């Protein structure tokens, strides 16, 4: 069963409700009447601006204006501008023209994907390069790849994409199986020309069949899989009103942004009729995919899928029984297209609950009891496609108070022709077909609010203790606690050997044992950025060089790699935020956690990659006075019949 949300009318929205089609259309009219839109103007970004936090928690909802941020771009004038517009008053509150050389460029437009192919199809150098390989432009698809910032001559301030070609043998052929190697074009989008062409001569184009829906590839379909039915005969345990989601003690607002995708606002938990704040705003503020092949055709490959390509804009419409199972509530977020028109992403957000295994269990022979309770989780998710890869963004809330995020990476690995056997920067995933080593790195932004705005962060390590008079058998170990006092000190690295975790607490809110209430961040201890410290990508994606950053909250500090990522030379975002070295001990703080996958592709990742996952957990530590799952009833199924009064029966895993 599915339910569908309704659209909120202009002027009646809660300050944190998702943006509506009417609001996007109003914004376009206001900008047009201000003389800011011509036939050549494009909307590179449009999104709802978060209301100031102090206003949100002090004013009534009706007193808070609805504002949007818009980035306009006009290629005919090489002009781009950043605008704050009040939908409530109809006024432009600020406008700043963007300096491409200093600030970077606005995000990549969807129409520029086609522009790259059009420019190359008419370029003599590209035509000749393809002809030397027995190809014509009509046979080739071009991947429009963000350019980054390197020491190539005469690129300063230009709006560029770099193009790699793939042969498509038919309209339904997956061209990623046929990379054209040793050839790359540097395309100037504003002047509609090729700035540079690297052509080191033809090599054979792999002829592997990458069409994974072709029976010649997948073989005979299995006929031994029995159905699994997910049913909730009494319906789901959550409710949704507008974008306000409530579920078994949890409540929050589900936001969506063209850049970040899912944004969770005002996460609260209620127990014993006490409603308590945990996180003001949670999002994945950036993700980047840097490649580790130094060949000149790929050494510049590093894509900021959030800041350059807008993962929310590219969200999929989800299908019941395929992307989501069970009792589903869909939300259909709205984004603006390149021309400032509203575009609804039907069923772009999936909300459901699912069983999460054993929550707690004990068989006690002394007391003669056998108790077990099952956990479950609320899932809020969306999927996006950026070129060859598909990513799922999944937020989980559990009955025991745990908050998790999980990224699911799937799709098609980026391919190249294998230069030779034993090539040390790529895997051979099929005969003659290579997949360069790369990483998928994410940056979470968690605006913490444990029982209010006064929070602090401690770094906790396991401490192995030597034998001593106090520890004669050498069995003792302890836990060290380092309070992070200022922003520069709070740039931290994970340490699996020490079991390092980071605990957020509120010194002004004590639990029943007199300790500050807390939540602990558990990292997965995967590698951070693998590239050299003085590389271009290390400057532009500095957030990926460390697992944890903690900043003092400041309005506008939303993105780990900065506001304008496309062709930004580096240093923006977190490095700039922490430069002031603000006090973070007992302050309104933001936790930034960097995490990700380092991908050495396998043959099993071809022709389509099974889902790989990465993420983190936030677990309560003294936030509750006892196990918050004590009041969960035992399962009602007949096979879980109780053996004795008070017994939970024999429910298994």
C-alpha cells in the first residue's frame, strides 16, 4: 500500500516545509519582473533557504518569512549571480555577482551534457581523432565530466567540462563497455569550442557486451526463488502531516534540496511524554569521487556529485516493489529545471519501516524467564543517478535511539581500455576492460542539538594499561577522554586500533546518574582521501582529509567543500570555517563527519555493480536513563506464543 503527500500552497507552509511548485513559479516571476531573466538565462540552483536558527526557535511560525536562494547563469554574457529572494515580501534581499576565477563556477547544467556532445560533433580535431579509430561522432557518446582546477594553460576563470568518449553500438547499448582510450577533449562551454585535445593515438576499443539485461550476458533467469511478502495488515506505525513525520517516539521534518537531496530537520525523541531535541539539521553536505589513475586522460577525474552535479536534482522516481517494499509513504519533492520551471520528482522520497532483528534478548535460568523483543527501524531514503553511478541515501531511526546513515553505491563502474596486464592503477574487470581505482567520499553535516544548543565534543580512546601494583595481572584497560575546545583542535582522524569514537554531550543536561546526556558517533574507520597532500583534489576536497571536524554554528556554513564547488581552486568550506578557531566547548556546534569507500573494482562489479555500503552510527550514551526499548511488547505471532507469564517466547533472529 502507498500513500501520497499533498502540495502545500504558497503562504501556508511551515518554515521547514519543502519548497512547492507554486513557490518556484512565484520566484521565477519575481526575478523576471526584476529584469534578471532573459532568454539566455539559466537557473543553476534554486532552493529553500533555512530560516535563521534563532528566529526559528523564538518566533511564531507565521512570523518567519519563506526565502529562497537562486544561482543564475547567462552564458551569453559570461555572467552568474547569487541571489537571496524573499517569497513573503517579494523582494530581492541580496545579490552578489560571482567571480569565476576567484569563486568558481555555478553547478553544471543538465543542458550542458548535450552541449558537450554538440561541440565535439562539430570539432575537426575530435572528428579526425575518431576517424583514426574508424569511428564517427554519431557512434560515440561523450561523458560530460567536471573539469576541476589544474595547471593547464589558459583555463583560469573558464567554464569547462572534459569529455571522454564511449562507443554506443545501438540506442539501447550500454556504452560504458566500449571506452575510447588515449583521447580526451577539454571543452569551453561559453565559447562553444574545444580548448585542448589530447590524442595519443588509437588503441583497440573493448568489445565486451555490457548489456546486463541481455540474456546472452545474464544467462537463464533463476526459477527457484520463492516470494517474500512484506505485509503490515494494520498499516504502518508512522504518520505524516505535510513534511512532519512521527514514528514510535521519533518526530522530525523531512526536507529536500536540489543540491543535498534529503535534509532532516528538527529530529526529536519523546519518552515518558518528554519531547527532547537531538539534531537541528542533518544532511550529506558533499560527496566527491576522486580517481587514482595518473594517465593524462584521467588524472583530472574527481567529481563533486553534490556541489557540481546536484544529487537532489537528479533523484529517481521510485517504484513500489522495486525500490521500496511494504507499507510505503512517498513524497514527491519539487526542483527547478535549467529554465526556472518547477519539476516534480514523483515518488522521489520513500518512507517506510522495517524489521531490524533482535532488539534485546535474555534467557535467565535463575529467574526462569525467557524474554526477547524485536527491533525495527524507520527508513527515509532517496536514490539518485549521476552519470555511470547510482547512489542511495538512507537515514535510519531505531527503537533503541540509534540514528544511522547508509550510502548505497551501485550502477556501472567507470571504464577504460586496459593499457597492459599488471597495470597498477586499475583493475581488469573483463578481458581488456579496466576500471580505474577510485574513492566515493561523503561529508555529513550534523547540526547537533542535544537537549538544546549547549553542546560539547569529547574524543574517547581505549587505553591499554601496563602491569602495575594497581594492575598486577595486566588485565586492566581504561578509556581516555579528550575535550575538544576549539575548531582547529577538533580536526580529527579516526583510529581503529584505539577504538576511537566521538561523544557529543550537553553539560547543562544531566541524566539520573549525574552525567551529561550524550550521543556518540561511531565511524567505520575506512581510509580518508588517498591522494597526495599537495594535490589539486586535496585542496578542493579538504574535508575528505580528516574524519571529523567540529565547528561553531554559523548561518550559511552549510557545505563541506564550500558554496561554489565547480572549478573552485580550493580552500573553501571547512578549512575556511575553522580558520577563526572558534570556541566549541559548551556552544552551539556542528559535527562534520567524512567517510567513504575506497574502490578497487572486482570482476564481480561488472557489468553492473552490486550495492556496496558505507555510513556511520550515532548511538545514545546516557541520553536515556535506561534501555528505551523496555516498553516494546513481545511479538504477536502464534509461533511466538509465551511459555510462561511475562515470557516473550522463542522469537529468533
